[in-house]
C-alpha cells in the first residue's frame, strides 16, 4: 500500500529537476533514526504514475549511505539521490538490488 493515498499522484512538474525530488520526498517515511523508505504506487508503469511503482530504502551509516533498490527510472534514481543529500552529506557507498 502506498503512503500517497489511493490514486493520488505526487505533485511534480514535467521536468526532471528538483521538482521530481520534492514530489518523491512526500512519499519518504522514516523506519528508524537513520533508516528511510519510499513506497511506490500499487499500479502499472504509466505516465500517470511516472514509473514510481517500486519501493526503495536507504540507511545512513556512520561513514556512508547504503541504498536498497534504486527505483524504476534514471529520473527517479536522481531524485532519490537528491533526497539523500537533503538528509546527510555522507556519500552513497553501496547500492543493493534485490531482484
């Protein structure tokens, strides 16, 4: 279940800049003090969902950030990096892709 609520779309412009990160950030939830997750929409890939149909999470460690899943498109992955940069200045040290 998405924390975006029903069929609501995240409010982003048509560009690929920080508006995408701001929209995606609205789906960001904490799972702990240094653990965050994003739940994608339960839908098929389409322009309406902007391909935000997968989940991702990240852990802020002592020396770097580990990302678990990188989302479904380069635009979303870039937005994820922008969100991480808003939480910490530590570098991304690993990306885990589970499937």
